[in-house]
C-alpha cells in the first residue's frame, strides 16, 4: 500500500513563476529555436543538411524555462546532446533489431550521461532520433554528433547566455563544469 501512496505526490507545486519570468522564457525560446530553425531552413536546406531536431524543443524548455536547474547548465546541454548522439548512431549502426536499438540507445545514453556528469533529459531524445530518424539523419553517421547535435546545442547556449542574463532576476550559467 505504501508503494501506491508514493504515486500521490507530496501535495505541493513549486512551479509558480512570475509573468516576467514567463516572458523571458518565451523570448529565449523564440530566439534560440528561431536561430536554429533559420539556419536549418534557410542556410543548410540547400546543402541537404540537418540542423533542427525535436530534442532541441525540450532543451529550450530547460535553458529558457528553468535556467538555474542543474540539467540546464552548459556542460549538461552540450555534453548530453553530443554523447547521446554518438550513442544513438552506434546503436543505429550496430543493432539490427529496431525496437532493441531504440531501447539500448536511450538507456545507454542515460548511463553515459550519468557517468560523465552531463545528464540532460533531451539527450535521450537525441539518441532516439539517431535510431528512428529519416534517411537524411542516418546518412550523417557520426557527423550527427557535430551537426546538428553540437552545433544546435551551441546556438541554443549562446542565446541562453545572452537572454538569460538580461533581467536582474536571472543569472546563467550557474556553473560551467
């Protein structure tokens, strides 16, 4: 019975933020995803390259919505995406059973992020995208770790550094290491 009581939560919701914090989250996400999307659709489309992956949406929530959170810090953002991309490509190339490659990609990415102190939840999606992504993603091979994973994460980071330090109520990052 105690096991099921734990599923009821603790009764408190610490997620209330001010209107100005919501506005700064909006501005950061708009500019960060806007920059990555612009590059994807306007500069790299002609080269048949990929810059925009779905996991960046979740990174935007962390970077601009909760910039003080440990999982939002630069090491986690960059390391989480790059390491997870490498893991995902490895699994896509070496595990022929798709459902198993998916499961191993995400589980191994989490394991590697834990071992390297780079845990970033969107990294799990980055690993999964490497397995279930389109032929365009698969054709990148390990290049997927650089473009889009590293380059997109760095663009999101640059915007986070600029936007999150404008209001007096925010300071980003909390730490680099």
